[in-house]
C-alpha cells in the first residue's frame, strides 16, 4: 500500500508528492502543476500566493477532493486521496473538508440557517447551525435569504456553512476576492477565530499578498510549481492587515 | 466573417444539443402544417385533373327508355356543351369465391371505347373488340378485390339472362372511385362491380336498341346548373326521366368530396394546435437561453456595442434555430406529405398524381416560428438592456426567495434542506414554473387529444356495429316484397330472427334547410336494427312521426315537436308532413327512421318491405347462404362482418389515417417539451448543483434537487394537461369527423391515464438523460462556469 510507503507523521494534515496536473494533450497541453512536493501541518493557517495560472487553485482542488492529479500522490493524514474513487471523495468532502469560494455559492432558495443546515444534515459530527452562524456574527440574521444579505454577510454564511460540520480542513478560494477591504478583514477575522477556537487547518488561496501576514505558513506559487515556502514567526491579526 | 459571427457559430455549436431539441419541436409543428395542406391541395388538384382528362360529366340524367332521336333536343338545351347517351343497367355477377352473387352495373361504351364523356382509363389488358359481344372491361378495383384479371371468364346475369363473358381488360373511371353495395353507406371494392361493354351488345341485352337509359351532359362554365337540370327533366319526363342530378350528387364524387373535406378539416383544424404548442415551447426556451447569456451581453455593451447591435447578434442565434427548425419542418413536411399522398392516391384510385405544395403553409409555419422565437428573445433582452453593463456582467445576485418566508415548524420537521430547495423554487418563481408546467401540459394535451380520438374511432365502430346494428346478415330485395317473403326467410333453418325494413330515398325539408337521403322504416320495437337515444336504449317507433339522427336534426335545424316535410322519391312520390318525435344517436351516416307501417301508409303500399335484417345461427351459415342464393327476390346480401371491415378500412385508410402520423408527432413533441424543460432547469442550476457536490452531497442526492423540481413540475402539469387536452380533443374530434361518420370526443379515464403515462415516461427518460450528464459533469469547471 502506498500509505505504508510514505513515512507517517501524525502532525501532518497533507502530504503531496510529485503532484502533476496537465490539461489537454500534445501541443495544446497546459501544465497547471509540475511535480509539486509539499507538507502541511495540522492546525495551521496556510496562505497560497501567486499570480493567476500559477497552479494554486489546482492544488487546492486536488487537496479538496474536487479534482485528480495527472500524476503524483496526495495524502490527507493517512488517507491517500489519489487512490479514492468518486464516492470515497464525496465522503471525504462531506466528513473532513469545508469550502469557501469567492462567489459564496449559497443556495438562493434557502435561508442563512437552512444553508448551514444543508451541511449539518449530512455531516457526522456537526455543530448546531445557530451556533455556527453566531460564530460568524450572523446569529441575528439567520432567517434571511441570500438576496437579503450583503456580500460580506453572504461570505460569512458560507464560512458558517463550511465550519458547521467541524471539518479538519477549511479550503478558501479567494474568500475576500469579491469584497471591499473592511468586509474582507471581517471575513478573515472569522477564519482566524475558527482556527483559534476549533484548531481547523485552513488553506487560503489568494492574490492579495497582504493576507500572507496572518498565516503560519506562506507558499508562493509560480508556473505550476512552488517557488518558495516561508513561515511567519508571528501572525498579524486580520485587523492589522493593509491592502 | 466578423468576430461576432464567429462567436455566433461557436455559441451555436456549444448549445447544439438544446438547439437541436428546440429545432425538432418547431420542425414537427411546421411539418404537420406543410404535410397536411400539401396533401389536401395535391389531392384536390389530382382529382380535378383526373375529372378533366377523362371528361367526367357535369350532369347525369337516368331515364327508363328514351329513343336516340331525343338526343339533338337535349343538345339544344341552353348551357349544354356536350351530350353523351349510353345504356346502363343492373347486373348480378357470379364470383367463384363467394357464396352469393354480387351486384354490379353494366355500362355501354361506343364501339371504339372512347366516349365523349365519362371516358375510362385502361389499367390492364385492352379495350373490348366491338365484333366480339362477349368481351368486357371490368372495374380495376373490383377485379383486384375479387382476384379477377384480364383473360378470365365471368358469369353475369343481365336482364334475367345468365351469360359467360370474357374479361379483356381492367379500367379505372373517375365515375367509380368509390363503389358501394346497394343499401350500404360504406364503400367496398369487392361487393359492387362495374362492367363496360360494347353499346350494341348491351343494348341488345337490355332491349335498348335505338334507345338509351342514361344521358350525360357537360355544361358551359357560365350556365346555371339548376335551370339546365330543369330543362333536361322536362325533355326526358315523357320517357321515364325526371331525376337528373349534378356531379355534386353523384355517389362516388360525393363520397370523394366528403373524404377530402374531412381531410381538409383535419388539415386546417389539427396542425395549428401542434404549431401553437411548438411555438409556445420555442418562446419559453429561447427566453431562458438568452437569459443565460446575460453576462456576455453586459460585456459586449461594456465594449461599446449598441443595444441594437447586441440585440441583432443574439437575434441571429435565435433566428438560426427557429428558421433552421422551420426549414427542416418544411422539408420533412414535403417528404412525409409525398409519402402520404402516394398512399392516398392508391386509396382514391387516381391513376396519376399531381403534386402541388401550398406556399401559404410554408409562410405561416416559418413566420410563426420566427415570431414566437423573436418575441421570446426580445422580451428577455429588453430586461437585460435595462441593466447597467457592469451589473449585467457580474454574476447575477442570488435570486430573491425572501417572499417565500419561513416554512412552518410542522412542515419543517418533515422537509430536509434539498426538499425545501425544490419547494421554494417551485413556489417562489411561479412565472417560470408556470411556463414549464404549461409547456408540459400543452404537450400532454396534444397526446391526450390524439388518444381520445383513437378511442372515438373505436366508439364509432362499436356503436354502429354492436349497438345500433345487432344483426348478422342484411338482405336487400330486388323490389319491395310482401309478408310471404319475410315468412320464407323465417323458415330457413338456422335463421333466428328476421326483421323487415322499408327504405326509400327522400328529400327532407325544413324551411330553407334540406337534405337528400333516405328514410328507413323500422318495426315498432326493433331488436336488430335500432334507433337509440343517448343512453343507448331503443327508441320505439311511433305510430306516426319521424326519428332523426342528431347530425341530421342539427343540419335541418329542427327539434322534436316540429314538423318536417318528407318528399319521397319512390312509389307515387308523395310529400308528407310528419312531426319529429325523437332524436337518435348515430355516428355513421345521418339516418332518419319512421315506423314501417306509417311509411308504407304514406307510400300507399301497405305491408311491403325492401330489405330485412337477419340474426342467424353461425353453425348453419353455409346452408343459409345457399338458401338465400336460390331466392329470386333477393338482390343482395351483406354480412355485417364484411361491412364492419369495410368501415374499418375506410377509417384507417381514408381521412382518418392521418391520425396515426399525428399521434406519433404528438408523442415526439411531448417528449421534446419535457426534455427541454429538464435541460433548461439543468442549465439554470448547474452552479447550485456543483456547489452541492462540493459540499459533499452524493450524485443521487444532488440529482434529487433537479429531478425533484422536474417531478413537481411534471406532476403539476398532469391535471392541467388533462384539462387542456379535454377541451382540445373536442376541436380535434371535430377535425376528424367527416360527413359520413362522426368521431365523438369521449371522456375516458384511461385516455387521461395513458397520456399521463406518456408524460411521466418522457419525464423519466429525460431525467435519466440529464442525470447522466450531471454525473459526467466536472464539478470544478461547473463551479467556475458562468451561469
């Protein structure tokens, strides 16, 4: 088994080896990832920085169980993601992972609370939907529909939805991309709180270099590969970020 | 090609599946229009051409025996352009394969075989040789139906003398497109024959040397037929004439006209429903498709394109689909029309075909498609144009469901979140849902009305041959007979019931309304042949008074209690005024019934019967036929089973035949609508569905949100479709009814059930197709795709 061939480190959330992703074939092939090796410890906030097309979203999708690499392996703790079939990946997403997207992806036909319940209904060990909304400061607005919420509020509902299942990992793809800076900082504050209180590993993909200052670890992407990995000795509070 | 046009082609390629589905539906709508009107036009043209080429007469004047010297007098009548006289008479033809001889008509032709009027078309063999009086030409359809061909011998009884004749050829005639056994309504090729032979030979057989028994007339275009008829009757009266009639009353022509007008009514009455349903669908789908282009529209506006330019760009896309579908419809319509016309040419026995197309059907089909697609496209574009480009470019704000409010606590207990999504979407976008519901309902209505029509045809057969007529055999007498003949029938072993009838030709008049038909005299409480009311119970024949079929009463605009004038065309030709006492239900023909005694009294011929209905023991069938064959007073015998088969053939090959094509088209349209509804919903929800998958919902759970919506819409559409279909079927039934038979629109629960099953099956299949695509979809790209 591949699992036994990889040295186990109980403190690691993710290990990736030789991850390659190629779209298309022959002359038109696009190499989104070119043999990425990396490890992400549990409980950290990790920011993936890099220009468009550098491969950071592709990596996030593979680690999140939304996509498969062309080559290489990826492990979540001791489970090999790259060996999983479609159904196992669905269960992986359902039980271990939360997602936050740039455009929130809320269900317009469900209220804030119901959007959260959408997840708690199927999760193994969920928290109360109301509690999840209180965590993002939206306890009062739980009966509102997405159309009645501002962009920042919608993103906070999306975060509440993502954390309500108490996932081990939270994936955030440009979570502040559609928000102004004040609202963006408020959303990052929520992520930081989740990390502090629940110990959730958080991966944030962003263009905004300033966000890096709130991370434990920053992975710089360029041309489908990791250019540099840096660690912050001290993390800034989201309120201190400037962009 | 401009970049915009390139974009257009690529966009079309992207949506090709859906474009094809939309195009197909509109194509079928247009096809029906083109096919049916082309069919009717071609048949009418062909008939006109056939009549003209073979010089079918305008006026027919039968006479007992008129000397040839009268002919110049007839030719001199004002308005007459040509006269042709001939000898005709009844014959009995022995067919080896049949137990009973069949009736026929012998008609004389001049020695060369080419008369001035009513020429014949030789289909096989040759014309008779005037030097051989035993040579005859036989009606093509009769020969074929009885397995006879040129070279065969034929035994026939003419004027009491049985002789053997030799068939030298078979022919078609515009005068005998349809033949019917005497006393029957429904044509049957096998049981009425026409023999053409040399005039001298036939005149000798009928003792008509130097005389004629029928005069044929062609009249000038500007002549008034009525006055010509009057004049002919005046001239021929002394020779036993007086019953001249126009082509419109000639039996075969009348039947062909009725069949064609039946087709014409179906052609003008039914396809518009198909086109309307297709157009409605086109409108809905196009408007949703343009809605999906909103971001691109915003982008183009941001580049500085004017509304007009953007609008035209998208209209081109809409028009390509609509016009493409319509043109495909025209082409398929021409193809199917041609195929159907070939079938009908055989059915009507035309020797050739004049194929014409009706340009208006193309124009109406294409313009309705363009119009409904344009309206759908423009309507949505106007809304998008009102937005600032920046707003349009952003992904749309989440649809506002706030009006949906909360789901009650009680309800909430039973509804999980996916179910709530389905419920809110259905209840909170009522306009959109209503469009989908109505679309599917319209499709179901089409299917339902076609299924209802099928049942209507069955009912017509059933009512005619098991409820109204319960006999096994019908006997026609050569001339009216007395009681003793009826007793003779009763004495035949195996004959269980004999019911005499008296039928006479008559003109029924109520004020300015009149109808030329027949009055049938029935016994007081008939068992075998009955007039029935709407509850199917027997109407007892009154002492005096007349019972009219509903169609006939409607035609004459008369109600029970009112007086009707009956001008009898037999015996001493009396005119009697009788009260209408009851209205009978009949789906075949338009019969009028009187008590037999009352009718005989009016005729001054008490105790006579012109025919009888028999119920027999099937075990004695052969013996009974042998006995009937030996009875000299019997002119014809019809088996009900043969009559039923003939009627079935008529309904399945005549105007009614189109119902099968229409039924198939209705089914395809219904499927197309349901499939489109599913596809559109899928496109609109791609993002939501992908989000659900990302969150960790399995494929089945995700599909539930989409298919649940389709299920709800389909279920809502069932009662609506049931209702629309119920009303639509009245109009469609009207379209399929001809003057000869009526097709009722029946409310049958099973018809509604079947059409619901069709819709459900279409929904299940569409759901399966959509689900298959959902399963294949890549969630990450689906998340990024624009809506």
